[in-house]
């Protein structure tokens, strides 16, 4: 057997998971990607299939997880992550955050592996503290339409810390803020792919509320670097990874229109229930503990992402994909 370190990445065929697979392969790991393909897409990782140090397992971690051989690290990224997905499949969302996390923590314990879970800025809900620091407990409606995702992630953090404290398991928790880049699904409901694909098709940009709500967008390469550093660190409590460059949704729409060289024509719709009005990470811990901060500015990140969307939007348009955005 190879002496390469082996890493299991659940949700490996998804947006973030596929980029993580590439990063760990580049770092010399043997990568095992696992996905049930409910929201993931094999096209995201098909270019890796011929490699000896890559394998793919089609499996649902909420039911059962088996991986033969040694495992050094587990990264749990299996979960619907956009409102369109988790509003459509709320029970699966809750199960992968609870049962799936439990199964993987058990696997990590048996294998003696370190496990990193993908949590989210959504654990802060519609925050009353701005910017959001890791010590903030959040303002979440557990029975609202977003509760299936928010509470799944909050439970995921709780059970992970329980395994860390009770069993001495090596665990890491990353709280991911809005991230964008190539391989985002055109129809995933988040504001950036919706704005870009609407602009490419010459449509008005859909803005919820009055567009004054804010988001902070981090380019995927920066996020992956922060995750990699956190995994290899000695810090077990949650760490925010995101870009603190905050912008309103309306300003962001204007920015997209300028990038696309089209006129900004918004179509306003009612704000979804419990949609956060503010979102900006405090990344003090990431800077101090990991020596990490984002490097790719939004203009460059959007340019790279636009190239990807230009290649894919015609396919989406032909399929008449529903692209109404959320501000998640």
C-alpha cells in the first residue's frame, strides 16, 4: 500500500468538494471522494478519474459509511448548501448534518483520523452582531423555512465538539461564508450564479427586498486554502473563513452589470422569510491562528467565474433552468 496520506472528502462531487479534491491531490494525498449525487455532479471531478491517487465512492453517508484501509483525514462537505436545494429536500439536509456526521465521526474514531466539518455562517442566522465573531451564538429560527439547514449545521457542530471532548477525537470546524467560483451550479439559487446567468441571457436581475442586505463573497481558491490550513492546525474550536469585503446586493448587481457591460435593470421581489440582512465575517482568528486571509479580490474572482459561466450558460438556457436567486 502507498505511504501517501489518505483523505476522505464527502460531497466530493460538489462545488467546494471538487476543488478540495484538486487541492489535496496537488498536495500529494490519496483522495477518496464520496457523494450520493443528489446535488453533486460527476462532471466536476471526471477529469480526476484516470489518476491512481483518486477514487470515487457513490454512497449516502446518512445511511452507512465504509472505507477500506487507513484514513488520515476526513472532510465532511456532504450537504445541500443552497436554499433551492434545502427547501426542496429538507429531511435529507437534516439527515446528512446529523446522521451523516454521526456516521463519519464514528469512522474517524475507528480509523484514528482527524475530521473537519463544513459548518456555515448560517449558524449565526439573521445576526444581531456585526461583523460576526465565532463567539456569537446566533439568531436562528429553528422552525422557519431555513431551519432545516441552519439547525443541521448547528447540531453538526455540537456533536463534533462532543466527540472531541468526550472521545478525544481530533476535530476541526470551519464556518464558511459566501463563496463563489467555477463549478457553482447555474440553478443553485444563490445570488452570484443567478445574477451572472441572468445577465448573460439579457434578463433583468432579480433582487429580493430593496437590495440593502449585505453579503461578503470569498473566491473558492482562497476558501480552500483556509480550510487546508485549518485542517493541519491545532485549533479545535470554530473558525470563520470568508472574505470580509462587504457589499449590498443592489451594489453587487450593479457590479455584475458593469462587468457584463449591460444596463442594471433590477426586478424586485419580496424578501424570503428569515433571510439574513447582514453577513460579514470577523476573520481575526483565521489571521492569527492560520496566517490566512483572502488574496483574490472580487474583480479578479468574478472575471474567472464569468469565463466558466460563459461556457455553461447556453446549456442552462436550453434547459430553461429556473434561476431565481436567493441572497444566501
